[in-house]
């Protein structure tokens, strides 16, 4: 049976509207965590019915953002896995690959405990935490990271520092392309400052910049959802 005329464009427009709403939510929730769905619909350029057709409530919207963040984070963890290189380079690479993801979804920090809950946050961060702990453990064995804390504890402390810096970005007090955070991470792990900066500069020069523009899908509020 042939497809009804207009079905494919409608699906395409629906996907475009959904992507537009999520992209706008990432931006607007960072400015105002208490924005209403009606206000978000206006900011997204869609009618209220269209937004609620994709996300019937605030919980559904935030879960979609969390799922998107989890998928992006998992891809970044996989792409940053370099097991053969020294631990300090591996940690620098990991930090540099995580920062863009954290920066993209930092608005979830303000919503994590209140709206998503600690269990969902733990689930989203699990792949990154496993990878970071493995790098720290190897670095301690190699003698390049401080051994005074268990690997999981030191890894958690480094994560907490990164989250604190992301929160400072939310307030406008801090701005970074990831290199300063990566250097601070190595220093906190026990690498001398000069060595940490040299390692980060070398690894950053190797990483090809990946374009991650905000979605700007075409379509209008009345284009089928």
C-alpha cells in the first residue's frame, strides 16, 4: 500500500519540531529553570498543542533531555577511550571530551536533584564515572596521580570539581573551552602544574574540533506537530 500523500513531510516536520523544542529547552532552562512549558513553546516558535504533543508534561521533557545527555555522554566516553597512552594523557583526553557535553547539558545541574532525582543522575553519569575511575586507578599504579585516596573517591572529587565549575559557567562567573578545566583536573590528581598544562596543550592539539551546532530545524508551528 502506498503511503498517504504528505505523511513523510509531516513526520519530518514533527522531528524538526521536537529537535527545536529540545534545543530551546537546553538554552532556556539554563537561564530560567522554572520556565513554564507555555513559555518554552513560545520561545521554540511552536504552538502549545505541538509542544504537548511531543512532551505531555515537564517530567517528559526533562527525561528526554536526560536521555539525550546520556547518549551524548556515552558516545564521548567511547570516543575518548585511549587505553595505550599514559594515564595523565588519558585523563586530559577524557576531561577535554567530557567538557563540551557537560557545557551543553549544564542546565540539567540545576534540575538534577529536584526534577530528575539522584538515581537518574547516577544512571546518566555511570559510563563516565566508570571510565574516570579506571584512568585514576591506572595513574595511581603508574605513580603519576596521588595515591592518598582510593581511585573511586579521587575520581568522585574530580567530578565534583568539574560540576562546580560548570555551575560557575551557569552563573556567568567562569568561561572555558575545556583546557583550563582539564589542567585543573590533572593538577588536582597530582600532576605538577607545568606538566599538566603541557599535557593538556598536547592532547588538545591532537583532538580535531567537532562541530556541535544547535539544531535549527525548519518548519512552523502548524506543520503537523
